[in-house]
């Protein structure tokens, strides 16, 4: 199967089968039947795409219930350091960060279930990130955690003087002060 289980319950790395020849490559970035064969039944309703330059750090974002989102993240060009933080009360990995490099070259994808905060840093000159969501964006359900919360021990692989962070992302609370309504 093209899914790799992580130590975080429900968090999966998806490695699609890539067919390459002299013309280039082809792969199915998403196939409902492939996911269903792994017991994953998700109805994606929204696709998002972002382009960023080196040093951009986005996150850590999530949406609260009743509009929590499962996300399937991939990189169309460049490379990112993708981060998922488990914020499900009662989870054995609560408060821990999973970090993986997603790139156009490795074609890996990260399936992030509801109850995780998500963010990424751009570690190439530029990167285009594409992700599918199983619920629509709802501003009133927005949540966030400070990207540099010392309790999370995240190395974004960006020097402090090169980091580009939105004002909104510099004003999120620390994990121990964030509002969540997720239960494992």
C-alpha cells in the first residue's frame, strides 16, 4: 500500500506510485478507491493552493469543531518542511510535532486528520503547496498555535533573520493557552 503509518494515530504519509519514462512522469495524487482500500473514507470539498518564497513560515493553523478539517498536503514545486501538531486531548502524542519534508521531487503527501494544527516552512527558493480539505473554511472556527512555541521543539530550518511570518501568525497563543475542542 502507498500509505506509511506514523507514530501519531491517524497521521499518514502517502507515497503514490509514480510512472516515469522519457516523456516525464504520471501519478494519481488522489484516488478515492486507493484511500478506501486503506479504510480512509473522506469527502474532500475544498482545494487550496499557495505559493511562497524561501523563509516563509505559515502556521500553526487549525479549525475547531464543528468545522474541523482533515487535510491532504502536497508540494507542486520546491520543498517545504511540513509540520503537524497533535492537539487532540487524550491522544498519546498530544503536544508533539510530526515533521516531514514534502517536495515536488519526492512527491510525498501528508494526510493530516482533524485535531492537528498544521504549518510549514519554505526551504527552497520558492514552493507551491496544494492541499485538499474535507470541510470548508470558516473564519469563526479559526485556531492557531505560536509557530515558535518552545514546548514544541520545532526546527523550521529557517534562520531567524530570514524568517518571513505574517502578523497573524506571530500573535497565536502557546499550546498550553490555545483553545481546542478535540478529543482522541
